[in-house]
C-alpha cells in the first residue's frame, strides 16, 4: 500500500450544516475502496476564485490515506459521482510521510496557499527538492548578462538623419 494525499473541496454551506455527515461520506468512499485513513483535517472556509457547481465558497478537507494503486481510480470515480464533493485531487509523491507527520505534530498548520517556498515539502535535500528556493537563490547570485551593443536601441534619430540613406546603400548598389 502507498501513502496518498487527498484534497476534497466541499460546499461550505453543507459543511456548516452537516460537517460530520460530509466527513463520514468521504471516509465511507475511502473505506469502500479499501483505503486506510492515516490523518485528516478540515480547513477554514475560503472564497473560491470562480464558482464551482454554483458555489462561491468552499471548505477543504485534507486527508492522508494508504491504498493500493488500483483503488485510486475507483475513489476518484466515486467522488465524481458524489453530489456533496465539488472537486477532488489525489497525489502520491515522495515526502508525503514527512509532511503528514509535520501536520500531525502541528508543525504545519496553514493551508498550502498560505505557505511560502520556505515551507515547501521538498525543501530539504533528503527528497532532492528545494527547487523553488534553489531557483530563487540562483537568481540572486547569477551575474546579470550585459546586452550586446547592437541590442541597445539608438537614440531617436533627428529630422536630418531620418531621411539619410541606410548604411551601405551607396556602396555596390548595383
């Protein structure tokens, strides 16, 4: 079994009315497909960038669960059929164990949209990451390339030179 991260977007109106029911619904989908929930947390309501199935606000539910790779397709299918789940994303990548433990220990409490490159899950060499920070660091230390003289625009020509022949037009024109 592999560890997966599942993010579920739910209608915030339903979440306010019946959070326990929504949470149980997601847990049932996962259990039905032989997934074992390791950790889950509810995030605060957020205004969505655009309407999703008529909803302007949503509540996110983050889960970490273990499942067989074959079960993921069925979990996604069941979530698409559910009228309670607006959107869903499931990922599996190196470093999820560490991130789950950091969330469980409350070392990370903010939703990813509020995290910076300093907080990214691949920030340490253990997982070969830190791409965002490394790119920023390289940008700061990289020398600024000088522009070639022909790439620098000349000053605006005055009225006399605007009607002059282009350079080389007099030589061997014909």
